C-alpha cells in the first residue's frame, strides 16, 4: 500500500513539474527539437529530389509511342520558376519611385535524357528541331519539305506541346504536378563520344522554352489502419504485457513511473484490438 502511495506521489509530482515548466528566459518555447521533429512528421518528412516523372505530350508531328517512352529516360530536370519584371513609376510624377509588377518571366527548363542503343530518343529530338525550322539544304534552297523551304519556320501548332513534371514521395504518391504549356526545344546539347568512355551512358541535354506553367498539389493519402489478424493481436498483447511487467519489476523512480503509465496504456489498447 505504501509503495502504491509513493508511485501516486511521484506521478503527481511529475505532472505538476510539467505543468509549471517555463523557459529559462521567461518567454514562450517557440522552438524545440520535439516540435521540429513532430512538424516534419506531420508534413510526411522532407521532399527527395530523386523521385519525379517527366511526361512529354506528343507534338503534332510526333509518334505518340516515342514521346510516351521518354518518361523512363528523363534523368534530371529543373522545375522552372518564375520572375516578375518590375517597373518604377511616380505617382502623378512626384515623390519617390513606386515599384510595380509588369509581366511574368518564365525561365527555360533543362532536361537531361539518357539515350537508348536504338537511337530512338536522339532521333526524336533531332526530328523535333527539324519540325521547328527547316534547315535541310540537301536538296537545294528552293525545295519545300513539309510545306517549308530551308530557313522557313513551321506553324507554331506543329511543334509546341505540354510537359508535365510530377514529384513523388517515398510511398509513390504524387505530391506536386507542374504543367508547362507551349514548350518547344531551343537547344540540343552536344553528345560526347569517345573510345575511352567504356562504362558511361550517352546523355542529351535539352533546353525548353515555355510560355507558362500551373501547379497543383495532390491531396495527402489517408492512412487507413489495417485490421490485425488474431495471431498478430496475440503477439502484440504478449509484447505489451512483457514490457509492462518489465517496467513494474524495474521501478525505481519518477522516470520509471512514466514508463509504467505508458506501458499500461499500451497494454490496454492492445486488449481493445487497436492497430
């Protein structure tokens, strides 16, 4: 009886100390390590830059199969940002300048693609460039190719497309979807070839111009608890009971009192079948 009374006093003293606890400077504890870790867990930890997908919608001239396969070969991509060009004005021509926004400016997007041994990926982007402006002079300067003579630019609808960038979490759930509109390649990088590049993969870097983009965030998936089987419940009850008995046997002070209370709650939850 006396031991139970001591345990109750220790628990009451612990609760009182936590309730009266204040920061050393008298202010409010706005930051501590537990709050930091809890906030990270609340946001499903941190985003990893190695989990993404790049989808290129087939342009008007392209084969849909070749364009859809590029999602597997896009190795790196920079998600485009946006800048706003400011202008300085004076109200009624007097006073200091007031800086106002004028128009958005979207930078180019760079994507690096791994090249396949069949040459499909490289040929796709080379053909794309040829469908933006005709630079085929092999048949003379006055020979038309697909309605354009050498040096003539094709219609815009022929070569612009939409590129979608999706970021993914560790559970393969989509986080952010970025839709880039009216994209077209402005530069094909050089492909370095060499006899000593035995263990390397050929890559092609492509710069894309785009007119605008929109961003959408996917809803966080709901983590529905799974019902445990009877065998799983028995194992969990046994583990919880063993932990409770161990904390009671090794009871020595306030810290152990907290363990007893926590293990008791865990044991009661397992009896109720909580997952």
